[in-house]
C-alpha cells in the first residue's frame, strides 16, 4: 500500500508556512520510512505519511505530550507490530482536520531533540 501523495503535499505546504525558509530549504528532508514518507529535520523524524492504513499520519510528539493529547478526537496510540510505540501518535482523517496544530507539536518536540 502506498502513502497518500496529496496528504504529503498538504504537509509540505504547512511546513513551508511554519518553518523559517532556511530550515525548510536546507534542513527538511523527506525519506522513505516505516513504509511511508517521513519528514525529517536535522536527522530526526517529525511526522510520516504512513502506508500502514489509508490516509494515516504518524506524528512524533514525545511521551509526555502523547499522554496529554490522546483524548483529542482523531488521535490514537501508534501501534507497531501490535505494540504501543510511545512518543508517537497516529492521526486518522478526523485528527488531520487539525494538522497544523499537530505539526506545531511535532516541530516543538523536534527542537527539543536537536538542541
């Protein structure tokens, strides 16, 4: 199963608005990862358009933030091989309606990781 090209393009547009131009142009990488397309900054994953399920986005937000946001509509524990993958959440179609919010959380966590 392939990842959604249109969803990947939507994420690119949001990242272009949220990141300083230099970081967007020089430090943002796209890599095939987890069977999908990962967006990485400074070598650390920010989020992935997944191929595990149709139209699923996996967002790296850290374990503490994960606990706080899981009650939100459309946010689910990421499962890898049937086990929780803590520090990440999956967004279904409902959760993706707030994609800019989730990208903000992921970018904030990425800054913590790359200090």
